[in-house]
């Protein structure tokens, strides 16, 4: 039985190229981070073909950018909250 992380990484292979990253915008931080970790693990395994590796890499880049956006927004919110106290 595959783990949810493995299923997320497997699902990245099956998404058509044109729609490969449309779903990422709707992910929460933790879901995006977990998918990214699963992709990294899969790429490090050396199992995927070159074509699959490229697809996974591209999705991983999109997931990493999405996570960074979440973190930047959280930092801005914290800065705004702490600035209000000063």
C-alpha cells in the first residue's frame, strides 16, 4: 500500500503538462510541503525515468515557490501584528 506522500509524488507524473501546476495554488502550506518532500524522496531514489524526473522537478519547483509565498505572507502578517504593538 502506498503512503499519501508516495501517492502525491505518483500523481505528479500523471498530470497533463498543460495543467501540471494548476492545483498547487489551492494547496495549504503543509500539503504543498509534504508533496515537495515526497517528490524529493522519489527523485533521490533514482527510480523515475528522465522524463518523469523532469516533470517531478518542475512540479517540485512550483511547490517550492508556493511554499515560499506562504512563508513570506506569514512573515508579513507577523511583522504587521508586531508593528501594531509598538
